[in-house]
C-alpha cells in the first residue's frame, strides 16, 4: 500500500510538471509553422534572372546571375596525389580499429508469473574506420571571380561545387587509409549574388557559387527550400503532439483506477492519436493564417463592406394591411 502511495505521488508530480512543460512547448512551437509559411523562395528570384557575364557587371546594382571562371587566389598543395587550381582540399586519415562499446538492452522476463522489463549493460566488439583528427585537415583558398574577390568562410559564398576524390590508399590489411578530396577551380561557374555598384552587398539575400547550369541551380535550391519547409512542418506536428500529450497528463491519472492495465493503455493510445490529429490541425491552421493572412483580411473587409451596404439600403415599403371599415348594421357586407 505504501509503495502504491509513493508511485501515485510520483505520477502526480510528473503529470503536473509535464503539464507546464507542455504549455511551454505549445507556445514555442508556433515559431516553426510561422517560419515555414514565411520562407522566401530565392530559387524563384534566381529563375527570373538572365545570365550576365561578370565582365559586364562593373557598376551593376541589384540581384544578378553572373557567369565566369572561378580561380583560386592561393596555391594550395595537396598532401597526397597531384592537382592544380584547387579551391579547397580535404585530407582524411583513418585507422581501422577494434574497440569495446557498451549499451543498454531491454528484454522481458517472466518472474513470479509476471512479465518484467529487465535492462542490462551489454558489451559489444566493434571494428570500423575511425578518423584521426590530429592528422586530418581541410584547407580553403579565396576565389577570384572576374573583378570580384570571394572570401572563403562564413563571410563568403556557399560553394556549391562537389568534392572530387583524387587519392585513396590503404585497406583493412594495412589498418590505415588516406583520402584526398578537392573542390576544383579554373572552370566555368555561375555566381548568384546581390550587388551594389559592382560589389557584393553586405549580407546578400543569396550568395552562391556553383558549377551547375541555371536550371540545375534553380532546381537544387527549390528542393532545398521545400525540404526545409516540410521539415519545419513535420517538427511542429511532432512537438505539438508531445505538448498536447503532456498537457493531458493530469487527466490521464484517472485511468490508474482501472485494475486492468490494458484499459488504461488503450485509453492512452486513443488520447495520443487525438493529440496527433490536434497537432496536424493546429499546424495547418497556423500555416494557412500566416501564409494567406492577406486573403483573410480581404474576406473580413469584404464582409464588413457588404454588411454596411446591406444596412444602408432602404427597406421595402410594407404592404397596406388596412381592412375596410365594418359595415353599418343593416348594410350588406361588400362582396
């Protein structure tokens, strides 16, 4: 009995503390569908641009899609293999190592006629390639693109140029593997950029150097933007499902009175499914209200104008309902 009391006390404390955490998650999650609805489609802006040679962009202001050759400023030398016009290289050293990993495994055992969940610490031998971070390294060069100097790092463009493997040596027998990958310069590229007087503006809307064609670039960016938008929507549904379940936690305590655990489990399953549906509806409503707020405002204004016009219209004259005077006594009634 005492044990039941302690368990009940812990369940109540957990349920009510989870209720307040659920409220916090509920309000914070509004940022996700709001951000998803307000995501700007840079791919659409780039799709409307005509490709311009970088030599013709001196003094240009506005969003532009420039064509030219990306040339590295520094002469980078790779540790293994040979290559020239290297914008960046990535040298990776890996060791083939065997180590012992520990993890928890849970299984069910029958004890005294009851199913009991038992968690045990298990050791497992794992053999895999492990990167030697002390010997591995990555180096970048700034890039000259016509009259523009594109800095590597966070202040520079996104280098949408694939890594190319130029060297690989080693296997499980040697237990050591070296790999060199490069981003190749000295090739025709496109630069999607926002400019002012022929120079890159501070914090441009988009800043991307690629070896793709215009159509490939637009398609890639559109896929990335749609993927990010749907990821926010999915996360909002997950978080709101968790929030609704936590907020309903105190109400779930009433199912502890049922002696049959399956009844409480079934009820919690139904409530969880309803929370999932509520999360979908909340996400959809928030997304629609954020994305199409102007349509809703127009509908409200239109409805208000309609009501005002309707109220200002003169009412129709009521029909004459006067009846003939009662006939004098002795006179025949009309008709």
